[in-house]
C-alpha cells in the first residue's frame, strides 16, 4: 500500500496525518507528485515551510523503511483542476529529472537521508520526447537503490533505457488509467527483445517484471514485523 499526503497542510497537521496514515494502513511506501503538490524534490530548493515538511517526510521514510515513488517529468494537465483545488498552486516542471539530481547525478534525497529505495515513474521523463541519457547513467552509477518505472513510456524509450543501465534499475509500471497492465507488460517484453544487451533477455524480463520490485519491498519486511510487535504492545 502506498500513501500520499496534502502538502498544503500546516506542518503540525502534516506530521500527524502522515503518522496516522502509516499506523492505520501499514504503508510500504509514499507516492509524491512534485508538479501537482507544488514542491521541488530536494528540500534545499524550497521555501522554508515546504523544506521542513519534506525534511520530516524523508526522515519518516528513513525511519520506517518506506520507499518513495515520485512522478518524474512534466505535467500537462495542471491548468484546469477540479473546482475544489483551483486555488492550489501547481507546477509543470518541478518533477524534471534535473530537479532530483545535479549534473553529476547526485541528490540531496539520497545523500542526506537513508531512503531505502527511490522510484521515478515514467522513466523520469513523462511527456518528454528525448531521454537525458547522460544523467540517467550517472544516477544509476551513483546509487544502487534508484529505480525507473516504465509507466506511460514508449517501447523506444524503454528499450533505450534498458540498453543504457541494464535491467536491475527498471521496474514495470502501468499507469492504469492511461495504459492497461497487459499493454504495459507487452511494451516491456518487446523492448527487451529488441534491446542490445549483454545480460540474457530472460533474466532482464524476470528483473523488470518482478525481481526488482521484490527487492524493494523486502527492505520493508523487517520493519513490518517490528510494526506488528509494537501494535501488540
């Protein structure tokens, strides 16, 4: 189960809400959308109030061994939100890959905080036609616990990403309202078959369609046991 949280909440309520959410649903991770929630992924790039919320959230994820799943790329649907949310500011480009990492592929999120695993949806390039290949390579060279999911991406982009960084940093994503899960799996299958890679095609498919995500949630298993023990107490 993934949780999310309203960044417009005052800091005190923000903290309480996140704690209660985790307690009631035994979260394995947190979904974040820098464009719709209007923040930059690295705390240092934000106003003080937002910076404090992110600092608490990342420390909470570190403590509870929760993985973070971020929207990665642009957002083109921010101009006409539901009437309930029209007063909330949004951004089109906060979730660009360059806002997560510097030119050397380093990130405050993974340097300052011990986040178990970080996933960037849409290969970090939603609604972007050209992959930032150099940065993707640097990121995965720097961090073993960074993953890119394949949701809403073309066979061409998935194939190229596999060729760039191999299969151990890529996981299946479907984005169900846009692509059916079966179609998303077929995109991965075709991309792997077409990709020029040194690893076996079978192992690449095993990694992307299951093994990598199993590694991500396995970090949470020990914490889940501790959670149940504390609940009994």
